[in-house]
C-alpha cells in the first residue's frame, strides 16, 4: 500500500518486512514530516534529511497499520508544496 504513495510526495519505498524507509520528495523535510505524523499519533524517525523510518512493533495489527497508512496519506495530502519556477 505504501508504494501507491510514490509520485504523491514519496520518491521511493524501501525496506524489509515491517522496517520501511519512505524517501520523500526533495521539498519535504523528513524532520518536519515526522513531527506532523507524531501529531497524528504515528511515531517515526527521520534520517538523511529526506527519509522517514517506519519501524512498528511486531505485534501491530491490521487496524493499526491501516490507521498509520491513512495518517501518512493525509499528512502528504495536506503538505504545503513549493512551486517550482
């Protein structure tokens, strides 16, 4: 499901199992994005300036995964985009 976000604020989704890295578009600061996700109840870690790490617990359920995905989608949809000249 996360791969559907590529082209909508996400450049690449990579990882194994539940350990995922979302490489964000260049105009999205990962630290600010992680903070915005935390305000929606999704805790992540920013790294490399434009990557957000998702490392949910192994006991996470489908409902929690769906909530996290929706929080990521909503945060991306509401993100202020820079106009390219």
